[in-house]
C-alpha cells in the first residue's frame, strides 16, 4: 500500500537491506516490529517492497519520534538479532519530506 494521506513536513526513514541466506523467523519478527511501530508516538505509516534488495520506508512526525523508536527496547533487541542472523547488509537513511505529490488512475 502507498501512504498517500501524509501532510508535509514529516520525516521518512529509509531502511534498505540485503538478507542472509537463512531468514527463518525473519518475516514474523518484521511483522511484529511493524505492529509495534504503529503503536509509537509520531508514527505516520509504512511502505515496503522486497526483491534482491528490500526497502522499507517508515514515516514519522519528528526526529524525536524516530529516536524514541530507535531506542525502544524491543526494537533494539530485534535490530541486534537482525545483525546477528538475518542481514548481510543494511543502510538506514533519514530524510525530511518537504513536498510531495502523486497520481492515481481511476
């Protein structure tokens, strides 16, 4: 799903990943983290796609909200597990969205 009800300015956290060969338990943990993120202050939405490279973009009201999510103890534990077990590589980028536009064919 494409998030299309957001009003700038807001922040986007872009999480790009390359998974390891054995991802047993990864999907369940990723789904759990998405549900937990939805409960956090300042959470606005999420978009995700996966092929050879996975890209997940989460949207937040403030940098402080992003920092609080980063430091959430369950998220810290999941991130550590990801480094140990599921990711060959990841890159995280935080961007301020100042303008947006879109198109939808009816």
